[in-house]
């Protein structure tokens, strides 16, 4: 039912008097033309009669409708939805409706028989039938998480309105903050017993074999494993091919992955921090040994000896970096005020034990662009930030890789933390591509109930302003077109 939030604006409809008056004002007076034999007769007093008749009815109607719609738009039109006779809603995941229905068939059929309405679990919440829901093949990626959708449903429906939600427990669908809603939500989730193994990366090792990185995901969690693809596995699990000079490898008929044959060049400029350089070199050697990737890490004591092509440069010096040094990524020590503290490191890697921080370089609070924080201490002070400078990714380290400063170099997690730093972008791409089968506990997926002392009505409203704006625009275009054609015809 159509209603208005500010009905006082409906008095503006009286403005239709203006176009009616203009149309009457524009009625033209008739002209007398002497014709034939009466042209020579004596002129007599002319009398005219005027009839108030409107010739442009369509234009008048369009202009009156335009004023009426504008007045209704100012009055804020809404669609009043009455929930008095509605038992409740059923929401089912659009992307695997068949699986969800088969799992909860008895419960869903029982609710439908009691008069509950089936609605799509998307931003529109349109009502649908079970037949249409089961036959639909929704493959479009969902923009909003389950929690955001149920929050939106809570804003649309009246307080304590019963809503039954049936979905899977897949963790990737539950993102953001757990919502608080005033509707009565009963959420049922099922756990599909699926395990996926996906090839996410491959590279050529020194002996000519291919090293494959596999992402293994199940309801319990995710795990990455490495496998050397020997000749006996090629043709069975793996297939190797080439395209435009690139080697491709396929695992169990999955999409092919390009085999990386490049060497990662890492240069460490030690200067007076030779001990720090040795710690970095040892960690890089451990990464190379574990992953078997083509990593060439070298310590340099002279700037002149630095190679021309550098993927990563660890600049362990207080001097400025020369402009002729060409590196894609630079890890550099920051100069500044040194302060003592007793804290721990929060890095981009989950550590079994915290890493102690003893001294840091105090960051310049007046700097306009502090950069993206990657590591920080327990007080929130930056330890490692990242910024882009002339297409070079610069990592500013507000400490030193030395046991007197922190426990980085003595920690078992240091090689893994360094690996996540060097391959940060690649790891992010891998995490975004493989199928995540992890599940959320059913108790965690339930939204929190928040009593709404304001929204106690059994009705809800839907804003119709957008619809009225579209109608106003279409009417205005039609009025302009007809007016232009009328003027063109009169001129002709």
C-alpha cells in the first residue's frame, strides 16, 4: 500500500493550475480572410467569437502529471508492507539451493506448509517459489556476506519477526563483524564433507624437476604441501605442456599453472652491520632449502659491486641509497631517535611464541605518509612500514636485526616471517584463488539478538523514491520531445 512520510507536500499538487492557466492563455484568436466575390463588398463591423478549447491535451496531461509526481516525491513515498498475516520468512542460500534443501528438506517443507514465505537470500530478498529456487542457477559471486545480508534483513523487517535461515557453514561466507538484529533469527547450517587439493604454484628447481605447491583445504583447516614432480608422476596426476615459450603444468585436469623458471636475486648491503647481514643470509638460505626455489642471496660490502638487476635489496646502512641502485623492493634501516622498551612484535605471520622487542627507532609522527604498517610492537608503534616511491616498494624498518634490539634473529619463526614478507603479494594472490573449505561452528554463525524498543510495529516500509525519480525523468523527456515536435510542426 502506497503511503507518504511527509504528506503535507501533497498540497503542492495544486500547482497543476499553472500549466492549465498557461494552456488557456496561449489560445490564439481567429483571423478573418476575405475570399472570392465578397472581397469588393462594403466592409462591415467585424464580430469574433472565442471558444475556450484546448488543442494540446497530451502536453497538458504530461505537465500536470509531472507536477503531481514531483509533489509526491517531496512527500517521500513508501510502500507499506503489512506483516500481520505473515508467519515468517525462509531464506536459503542462492548458490547451492539444491544441496541446502536436500539436507533440510523436512524442516523447510514443514515451514512452507505452515505458511512461511520463501525468499531469496540476497540484497533484494524477493519472494520466490520452491520450484523456481531449485531450478535457478545463481553463479554470480556474492558481494555481501551472510552477516551483512541478515543485518539488512533485520533493518527491513519488524522486530521479533521470525526468520529461518538455511545455508552451509563455509567460513568464507561469514565475513565482517557479527551482527546484532532485532528479528527472531533461527540459523541452520550444514557441513559439506569436502576436501579439495589445488595446484597453486610451480617452479623449476636446480636439478631440472618441477616443484609443485598444493593447497589442501578441508572443514578442519588449510594446509600447503610441496611435491617434487618426477617423471613417474607426469602423465598420471600431472601433465606438462608449453605455450609461447612458457612451461605449463596441470594437476588432475585443473586449470594449468605457469612454471616459474626465474631466479630471485636478493642483495644484502652490509656496510657496518655485517652481523645483521649474516642473520638475513642464514634465513634466506633456510627459505631456499625448504622451498627449493631459485633464490640467489649475496652479501655485498661495496656499493660498486651491487648487480644491475636486484629483486630485493636489504640496505643495512645509515647512508642514503644511491640513485643509480636499481631494485624492485628495498628493505632499509630507518634513522632516528632510539628508545628502550619492553614489548613484543606483531607481524604478518601467526607465531607460536611472541618475539620480544627491546629497542626501536621512534617513528616521525609529523610525516604526512607513514605508510602501510606490516609489523608493529605491542604499543602500536610501527616496526615495518611499506610505501611506494618511484615505482619501488620501500620497506622502512624501525629497529635492527640484532639480538640487542629484538628477538627476531633467534626466533624459529624468523625465516617464515621473512618468507611471508618477500612473497607477500604472491601469497595474497594464492589465498584469493584456491577454494577455502573451512567451516564455522554453528554457535558462532548465529547473530546476536538486540531488542528494538522503537521498531515494534508489524509493518515495514520500502522507500519508493528511486521509482518516482525514474518516472519523473521519463515524463520530463516525453514532455520535452512532444513540445519540440509541436513547435516544429507549427513553424512549418
